[in-house]
């Protein structure tokens, strides 16, 4: 039986300023997918990374983002949809002076637990973030100048 998702059923994680709401956790879909809503603060950025086993489908709800996906820059305003296959390096930034919002479908589920674990950190600890990422299918792309 299908039923609406109640607000009380969702989890909200603060990941260094990004507010991430888990709308549909993987435990409710037998691990097939998860859905998260992300609110990005003004001019914020998420560094380049990739997933070995996870595909993402991103839909921009509000605002305007710049995505770099496999070396290609794409401007994504409200209503834009992006598909990011596994093993594809990607990162993004909010281009606006106000917050922007996106919805992400993660398949299979599991990567959403990265947000849950990082949310518990008291301070930025890169080594710990890398460790949490490895457990939850996120690899940071390191850039050297």
C-alpha cells in the first residue's frame, strides 16, 4: 500500500551548511533508491567527487547551480535535470546570493548515509570525511596546483 510521506518521517542533516532532508530513505525501498532534498546556502560549493556504485538524478527546484560533470561545465537553473552516472567526477556550486534547492534520486541507496554520518561531526576533519566517504560510496577528487 502506498501512503504519503509524513514530515515527521524525514531526517534533516546539516552538512557544513548544506541542509539535506532525506525524503525517502533506502531502508524504505529495499535499497533500490533514496531521495534527498538539498538546500544550498548562497555561493556555497560541493567539491569534486565521484561514486563507484551510485547513480544520481538531480532536479533543480529553485535557484541556479553550476555543475562540473566529467570536466564539462553546465549551468542548471530551476527546472533543469541532470543525470550523473557512477564513476563520473562531479561537483557543483550555487551561483546565487540566495539559497538554491535541488532534489536528488540516489540509486542504489546507501550514499545518503554519508550525509547522516558527516552531520554528526563536530568540526571539519578531512581525514574523517574521507573515511566516512569510503564507507558510503563517495571518493573526493583531489586537485593539486
